[in-house]
C-alpha cells in the first residue's frame, strides 16, 4: 500500500463536496504539512530490505521521521535470536512498525507493512520511492543496482559492495537512472569529523604527510572469532530461514550457524572482516580529509594473518601502507584506539571512531575558526536526514555511491594485497591493478545463477 494522494485524500473524506456547497471547510494543519506535520501526498514511501541489527536500526530511524512512511519489509529470516542473543528478522520488524504506527497512525487505511522474503517483489513496486539495503555485504551490489534500475533511491549500508567491480556497477546504475544513494558510512555525518577534515584541508596542521589508521581487533566478538578454531557442526538450516536465498550469488555451502547471522562478516565469500566492517568507517574519513572521494591511493602494501583453522578466513591481524599520488602515506595497524590521525608538519589531529571525539597537538587547533573564504565541507543534519533531504531536492548525499565505492575499493585492495602477499600498483582512473593479472581477477567474483549485475 502507499499513502493516498491529495486528491484521493479529499475525496475519501468528503471535504471536496463540503467546500463546493459553500460550507466551512476545516482541514487539520498536520494534513497539509503545517505545524511540523507532512502532507500525506508528500510523504516518501520506503521499503526496508534486510532487518538484522543494523537494518532494524536504520528502519527505526526512518520510521520515526515524519517525512517517511514505511510500507514494506523484506528479509529471508522470519525471526531469529541467533544475532548474538538478540532477536531480529521480518516478524520482529513488523511488530516495531505496527507498534509505532499504532501510536502515530499514518494516512489512509493502514493495515500494516507488506512483507516479503524476495526483495525483487518489493523492488518491482512502483509505489515505493526509496529502499534501505542492509543485508550482508555479498548482497549489496545486486540489490542496490536492481533498485536503482527500478527507479528507487537507496540507503545502502557500508561497505557499498563486496567487490570493486560490483561497486562500479552500482555507481553506473545510480548515475544512469538519476537516483540518489547514501552509503551508510555515518561517521561522515559527524560535525567533529567534518571540522577535523577542514582543519587538514585548510593547512592548519601544516603540510599533511601521513594518515595513521587504527583498527584494533580486541573486542569480545573479535576474540571469539580468533578462538573458534575447532570444526563447527553442519546442520539443516532453521525453518525460519530461507538459506538458499541468504547465500544468493555466493557459492553453495553447507549451513553452519556460526557462518551466518552476524558472523558472516568474517568469511570472505560474504564480507571482508574488520577491514570492511569498521575499517570502512575510519578510512572513509581519511578520504574526506584528503579530498580523495573520487580517487584513492596508487600503491598498496599490506600483510595479514588469518586463522589457520576453523571456519573464518579473513585476516584478524594486519598492517598496511598506502601511498597517494601527492605523496601522502596512509599507515594502518591493529593498535588502538579506533580512529585516524592526520599528521602534518605543524601538528596533528585525531578522530575517534565511534563518537567523533577529537584530540589535537597543539590543542589550540580545536579552537580554530574556518573562515568563509576557506575550504568548507559542509555539515550534515544526520546521516538519515541527509538522505531524506537529498531525495527531496535531488541533490547529493554526503556519502554518494562514488564516495562509498572509492572507500570500499581501498579496503578491498588492502585485503587483496594481504591475500596475495605482495604490493599492488593501482590506477584509480582505469580502476585496475597495473601488471598483475591475478590481482585484477580478484576485483570481481563469479555469481551463482541467476544472480548478476
């Protein structure tokens, strides 16, 4: 279902007849969009695809925005408590939406959101304006590209895609069909992070020469991954899960509980480990501070150590060094605290992830004023609101498809360098590895039929 348009709204209430007869006509201000309300015909309809932890978080954020109306939900999991003890899935999400709209009834004859287990049915609906894509990473490219082709604006979780080739395909689809896309790199919407990047880009730390990336892997779930070296039982998938659809374009593999909900990010078929989990957040801010949103480093050298036994095959310990064309180096380690440090000839500034707290040397840097004639990167009203504003104005988001693709590409190339055990030279214009056929072959992955982009 969709919000009824203004003409239907008036017709259904009989107000048009009353007006024609000369009787006093009273229309609630909220129905016309005044007093903080949004007229029914102006609400942006949304379908939410992927309703695990982050998907449900994003759904709630859009649900509570008066400009939006969630009309459809999609997940291959009906309901599960296998998300590290939390319960998520299609039915829990439906209950959240119905509870909210029960207290904040939307326009029209609300009967609850439509439910789907196949995203193609949701994407095909012409009465849905926007979608969220909050599935595991291996699904991002296919769904986002199909949504763009179907005329939908897209809020897609980070990393934008699970391969470099898929990222370029999504960018092309978004541009070809004139769509708006926000990559879920929400740290980019933080005011402190954006101010720190302005300090760097306006030379307040002198000439920038190094960006240090800290990606510690010492949280409870990291330690559980590193400790899980024993074989895991192969079982039948739970009845609540469409496991074949969950695998989607990846090779068929037996169901192992510890490879699916939440834990998929530590299996290369489905994700890229910490590098594409929180690494994307940290490196994305480096790209912003370097004014490199449409390019990236030209040299990569990374090392990593993956578990020698067990079901997880991403590198849990790693280090790397990249070089940009202007000579700036990016150096990454597993040291804490999580965040990034811009180092210049006259000082440094550190951005903490998550939260955006800043440190600087000299400390007086944090009291600097960026004047009107200097470089400004703007401010975001919040990542979700920024997406909504761009949908309305047809402007750009703070984390466009190209931005998300370039950050994800950087992370994917670091993973490829780790896997191959050798440095890579990258052409950011042609988007290929120079003189390395094996590395170039890893920029894309075969997709299981019938899936393709």
